[in-house]
């Protein structure tokens, strides 16, 4: 997948939502946020990632101190500011070198890691915005599946003990996307590995299986819809509910 091209496209689509939305409207899937706050969060986040990459940072940066971190008051200027954040990130990765190690919240990673991370941050927050304004949310199976994979990778990379393990001892979870063309990229087998999580792309019998179209799996997994919306849950429902309860950010 061309993550840079995908990020530019998702950024464009979300910009269209922002342009036509009531910026004071609430975002139900991000409690206590408005469309305006969501807009600023994403635009500033792109610049925050760009700053980390440009500085070859070995530690976090304060998002409140990001250069050019606030959009202009006028809508055209604000949309241009929003689109500019992604361009700044892509330019920073190009200048620093995509394989150069930089800080991330899951440990040092190549600078290009931030392109994929910001892509899926935008992918999920586009769902927030479109659901908030009453629009249908669509996403290709390939991109939905990659977003699910990245979501699991983040939890697998967390240091043991950072949070209560999202699976209890002896429980396993299997997600299966309905799109056959995805192959193994559309299957995830999740197990507890001590206090950490292990994930692999495989088809195996689990305590609980969750099946459905990849976009519905994504929206349920990220709690943008109820955990049983658009998906079929097979086996012990409590394993899926426990995972959802323990994997919020």
C-alpha cells in the first residue's frame, strides 16, 4: 500500500467534511469534543508528528508547542492549514529519511512509521466526523484491514504492565473480515502473552470469533459503533466485550 497517497486522500476527504460541517456540533464518538476541536486535533497532530520527524527526536514533543499549531479563523485558511499539516509531515519524512529512527509512543521506529500512524488516525477520525454530521462512512477493505492490523500492532507493542491485559488468561480472540480477497490480511488471531498481547494473521479456533465486513469490524473495534453492530459474534461474548472495555485511549 502507498501510505503517503492514502494519507493525502483521507486528508482530502476529511477536509471536505470539515468544510461543510457546523464546527460547533458535538462529536458523539469523541465525548466532549466538537467538530472544531476534532479538526484542530488532527491538523495539529500531523504537525506534531512532522516536528518529531524533522528533529529526529529521541523523545516526545509537547503538542501545545507545535509551530503553526492553530488554524486561521477563516474557513478557507483553516482548510489550507489542515491540508498543509500532511504535506509538512511528508516533506519531513523525505528530508530526514524514511528509515531514520525517531521517537514514537511504542518505542523508536523508522520515520515513515508516522505516515501510516497519521493515515489511520485520520481514517478513524473521519468516521467520527462523518457519523457526527449524519453522513455514511465508507472505506476500502484494504485500508480498513490495514487500519485494524495497525490497531492490534500498537497494543502488541505496548510494554507489559502499561494497562490491564485486554484478554484474560486462557482467552483468545479471532477477527475475520468477510472480504475473501483480503486473504490472510483479513484475519487476526489474538492471544495473551504474559501481560502483553500477541497477534498473528492466521485462521485458528478461538474462544471468541468476530466476523463481518472489514469496515464494520474496524468501527466496532475502535468503538465508533456498538460492539455488535454489523458483525457476528461467535462463542463467548464476554471476551469481545472485555477487549473493547480495556482498549480505549
